[in-house]
C-alpha cells in the first residue's frame, strides 16, 4: 500500500445508554437475547491517518498526551500503550495489506474522558476502522464496520465489554438494537418525531462524576453472575431487556413521563447486576439532582463512575445544572446527533 500526500479523517459519535445496558453482554445475549436502546450525542471520537515521513508507525492520542513511535513491524507494535490504535492497525495490515505493514501516522482524540460510560473506547475503534475503510477503499457497510470494531476490541485485544457501543457509533441516531445467538445483531433505527426529540433533548442533563472508571471489573462481575445466575440477578437482566422494549414504545409515542419512569426502574434493576455499579459519589449526585427537580436519573454505561443522565422539566434544567456543578460534578445540556461514523479526505496534507 502506498500512501500519498493525503490525510484521511474520520469521526464517530458517542452515545447515551437509555435502556437495556448489560443485556448485550455474553453469555446473557447468547442464551436469552439482549436488547438495548441508545442514542448518539454531539460528542465524538476522531481519527486521522497520514503517511509517516520517517518510516516508523506512529500512534498519537492528543487528549491523553501519549505519543508512540515504533518500528514498522507487526510484532513491534504488539506492546503499544495505545492498544486500540495498535489493534486496528494490525488487523488492517493483516487482512487487507497482505501482512506487510505500512509506515503511517495515526492520530486521535475523544470528546470525553476514557471510562466515561459514553462508549468512548468503542467509538474510537469505530472511527479508526472507518478511517482505514476510506484509506484502503474497502467495501464495508455499517454492519461490517461495527462488527470489525467489535472483533478487534473484544477478540483481538481481549478488552471487556458488550456489543452495543460499536453499533450505536457506526449507525448513529436513536436505535433499538437486538443481540441474538451466533453473533446476530439487528439495528432498528427509530423514527422519533422531531417535536419529541426536541422535548427530550431539552429535558436531559448529563453530569460527569469526575471519576473515569475501569469498567472491566464490573463487567467481569456481571458476566460471572450470568454464568451462575441468582434469581435476583437474572430477573434484573430480564427487567433491563423489557425496559428497552418499553423505552422504544415511550419514545415512539412521545411520552416523556414514561421515559422517566423507565429510567428510574432501570437504574434500580441495574444496581442488582453487579457490585460497584453505584458509589457514594454517584448516590450523592443522584440525590442532589432529585432534590432539584429531576424526575429520573441513572448512569450511562457500566457504572462505577463516568456520566450520569437526568430527565428534568425544561424550566428547571438550568437550576439543576448549577446545583450539580456546585456539588462537584460537571453538568451540561445534551445534543443528539442522527449521523453515525463518517470519513473524508484532505488533499495536500
């Protein structure tokens, strides 16, 4: 592969997990079928690919302040600190370049900290795959991009996690996603009325707890309980899946009160699937939010930190944001996006 004086850029959106999170984990989804409902927001993972001028392979994560310059050999990048960069690069070289590595400079940054609960790691994997899709002119559709990002993270790199984030980021928008046996995934885009999307967006507040959690411990505990389930943990997972189905209907029918009811019920069920999903800091911010007009709240993602989301009557949103910020959180409004992963080229560097 010869890379000319061209830069390929890609971005993939992060997502809010509205309902069903955890049911996209194996072995639950393989045995019972999982279902989640999520929506992408105006925060992105970005990836840029260009030729490396000195013959090395370079990985740069601008948001993390990490730069790596490695020999142009697949075995040399195996121990890279930026594992997702290295994993996507190695897979692309093996599958599409005859195993012959190409000197490239791969740069990224993400609009949220790692461990945010917004699917940032998987969005980065999707953005990198999408950038290589354009660079190598690969005939990959959205399902292909999402599945390849999933395989690189979960199989090649052995990173803990489920399946929803890659598909949410690749497709974009509000999606009801089903996870079935034999790696079958069905993405159902929801045609939610514009007026209700506006109302929901105006009613949402996100709040970063200040803690970037390592989700692998929580995910491992959830999966352990799936293998040897107690009645309580299995019932909670079934409840989370049913909540995704109900959330789908609530969005399509434009019922904000029902959305809030499901969020509250899902939060109670989610906390029963593993230890450490909620923390003292999360409970404190949740209590402050409810005392300042929030109708519902839950974590986005595996829990243990990251982002909380709240539904609040729009007239109380500014007061809620102020209260959460004064309590040590980082709260802000939310903006949805209906576009998934996209890439483009810049000629001339």
